[in-house]
């Protein structure tokens, strides 16, 4: 293939192509190449979001962006023992596209003061405080556990409001394919099944007639205060 | 017996779930490449979703659910028999950092019941944020719910460490306050909002020496209103929101469908949370902030001041203002394109770019992933004109969902 030396491309194409090549669809290269070729004659091609090639490319870009976003959201680090002052964490994640290298700088910016490795079927990224390393050799799923996951599950269970059950909404944003690597996801079926019962119980259990002791004391205090005030004002007047 | 950390986490996150906000976006961009832990990237990340469909972005907890106030709608009110607990500041710091390191969260959303007095409570909360930022170099997101009646000095200190401060007005009208939160003073809440707005304005001016903006509540302030606990109409609620946006430049007003709480007060309705109503209010709020609608326009066609539950407010406005349609996608101004049901702001921007290069037809709109079924009656495009469609008497029927039996609790 021969490309003339004077080939110029807009920055917008570079951004688009960089996202496209992460896509898992084998047709991505041919499409990127065709757009590059057409750009030589149609300089404003990328401004036409309704063009079929551009629309397809944008769709790929969007899918890669979403995958990137979900990876930054759903990676779960587990602590592993390590000598020395830095703490160490390992995560296992299964992305749809080739985004391990694309997401690595995000984790570096965020988790700078700890060592970490993210292993995926599409390669690994790792940071040790000095160098960020990425490869694309498929990794094996490590066997990991972390006690703090139990606290996280406790939080997940209790922040859920059973009176607002909206399972479909949850699943569009957190599709089931991610669940197996999310420590909190094992709680979901139980939460859904128990929701109605919990709401009914709340409805049945009307407000109790007795207030807690400290409330009674509080009332007594404020009443005493107002009493004292009245008393004062009465005295000062007399 | 003293409760374990896990037991207290259960109680104090349960108590926090009635706050709708979990947003962590719109703050300054930060990273830890020069030290510390954490980053903020402009748009926040939802790290999980609960089965209620809500995003979990922050560790949203109360410092304590003891409270000396007795607000009827609140699970923490002093007369409720709910189980009580309290975190030490160190425990909140530890939970935040350890959750953050495992990538469960973007940061902390801390609020609290009022113990002893407002200033004492606020002081403890400020200490937590100060420790996170100064002692532990935490660069993640912090949202602090300020305590009503806390002193200005404390709130200003909080602003140095927090990305966002909020104070919930909860009730849309002053009459609602008197009935349900007699110990709170709406006037003081508005005063706090005003003071915070001024402080944010001051900080956003460049300082002479450094030519940089002071770091002060970069994600601004927000508030929340409860929907359905009192009798305020949607028009009243949205009017209150508009006033808050304009006067105090709030970033967000959250709407929280009143939800039955355990051991709830007898003065409150025992209902299923009006989720659809809440959703419609968010949509109307969105139209006001991003689509150039006035609140009056949105609620004008509604005799009882309530939004149509069956149709979204934009569609409902369009049906009441049919004379302004169809809109020509190849010629109309941005303002009018924004009013077409089915066009979002991004779609409108894409249309404006694309039509400079070619005349757009329905197939082009389809490629912008617009729902053609929804927009067709309202637009003209290359070889498409809906002239008759807009006059159809059953137009509403084309969009409204089939009638459903009312669900009762
Ligand atoms: S002051 Fe806040 S925590 Fe206390 S009862 Fe009122 S709303 Fe609830």
C-alpha cells in the first residue's frame, strides 16, 4: 500500500482512530482506512455525523468510550501482602475491547501512592511508583480476597432503598456480565426478592406511640429552658 | 455492648439513603502524580448501581444519626425509635480511604444529625474533611452537607476542603417548614445559601499574587426538596427551584420522592414514593436549565399545577403549542430545535453542524440515533412533511402509554 508523503489528517481523525483501533471488531482497521482515504477528498467528512461511515465509526468510538468508563468504574482492587512502605493491590477485570493501555494512565493518576496490577484476558497494566507497564498477553484470573469487601457489601445493602425498586435501570447501567467480578453483586438477588416484604413491613409497622428516652429528656430540657426564660423575664419585670 | 464498625456502617448508611444526590462531577481536575491519593476527572464515575437504579458514586453516610431536632419526614428525628449509632472522625476517614483504594467510590458524601448544637456538629465534620485533605493528602471528591444554623466561619472553613457543600431545604414552602420542621428556619437556610454564594463569588476572582483562583467549593452548592410529603404542587416546587437557581446560583436542585421510612411520623402520608412525579420534575428542571424553557411555560397548560405524569413535559408542551410546529430541521434556529420532542442538546448540535454540509432527511436523523417515531410529527426535513399529522386529534394517544391500574401500597 502506498500513501503519499503529503498525507494530512485532522486532529479529530487521530482522536477517532485511536479509539477505533481499541475496538474488538476486526473490521475496524478497514473502516478507519476508508475514512482516512475519503478525508483526502472530503476534508469536512468528520463534520457530517450523518454519513454512514462516520456514523459507524462514531458508534465504535462510543462503545470503546463506554467500555473505558465501565472499567474505571468496576475495577475492584484487592489488597495483597507486600514488604516495604508501599501497599499493593491486584484487580481482575474483563473488558469488551482492547482498552488496558488506554485506561492505565487513569489508574496511575488516581492510585499513585500504591502498587497495583490490573489483569485481564486482554493483557495487564501495572504501576510501581516509577513505571507504568502494559502488555497485551492474556492473563489468568488470580485468586483474590479482601476483608474490606465485606464492609463494602454492608454499605451496598444499606444504601439501597427497597421502596424504589428499579431493576431494569440498574441493569442497563451495570449489566450482568460485570457482576461476577463485583464483590457487591452477590447481594443483588436477595435485595430484589426481599424488597416488597420490607416495604410492606414498614407500612404495617405504624409509628410507635412511645418516643425514645433521649427525646423525652430533650423535650424536658427545652421546656425547662423556656420556663426559666419566662421566669427570668417575670423576675426582671418585677 | 458497643456496636461493631460494620453494624454502625449499616445504620449510618441506611440513614443516609434518603439524600438523592450522589454526584461527583463538575469539580476541579486533580490527580496525585505529585503526591497523595486520588483524582477527579471532571465527570464523576458511578462505581455501582443499587437495585433502586441509583448511582453509587460516593460513600454516603451520616457521622451520627442522633439528632436533637424533630423533623417529621426524617428517619433520624429525635422522636423516632430507629437504632442510633455514631462514627468517630477517625473511622470516617479510614472508611473513606480504604473504600477509595479499592476503587469502590469517588469520595465521601458526609452529612449528620445534629448533636449538642449546630457548631459542635459542624466542627466535627470539618475536622474529618481537614484530616482527609491535609493529613492524608486525599484528592478525591468530598461533598459535605452543612448543618443548618452553623456559623459562617465553620462553613467557610469547610469550603476550603469540600468540592461541594449543600444545605437541604427539603420543603418547598415556608408553610411546610412550620408544619413538618418547626425547629428549622427557612429564612436562615436562605441566608446560608446567600452567604455561600457570595463566598464562592469572592473566591472565583483571581488573587493578585498568584493569579490563580482560590480553591473553594469548586463543584458549587446544591440542595434537595422532598416531593409528596406536603401538598405543594409541581408549579410551586419548580417555582421555588427557579428562585434558588437564579438567586443563589445552585448547581443542582435534587428532588426526592417522599419514601416511607421505618417508624414514620403519623402526620405524613403512607404512600408509595411518587417516582414518576419525581422523574417529571427532573425533566422539567432540565428543560429550565438547558433548553431555554421558562417554568411558567412548562406548567402553563396544567390547571392543577401538576405536570402530566403520562407524557414528558417537553412533549406535553409541544402538544399544547402545536401552532409552533412543524419545525424545519434544515432552517430552524437552535432555540426552536431544542423544543422539538425527541431532540437532545447533543442532537441539536450535531444537526447544526451536519446541515451546513447537506440537506438533512429523516434517514440522517435516524443515524443521529433520534427516535423517528417521536420526532416525525414535529419536524419537516428533506422529502418529509408531517403537515397533517400535527393536526390529528389523537396525537396524544400516539404517545401516551396505555392506561394502567393505579398501584396502591
Ligand atoms: S435536623 Fe436533619 S437529621 Fe435532624 S431530624 Fe431534621 S432533617 Fe433529620
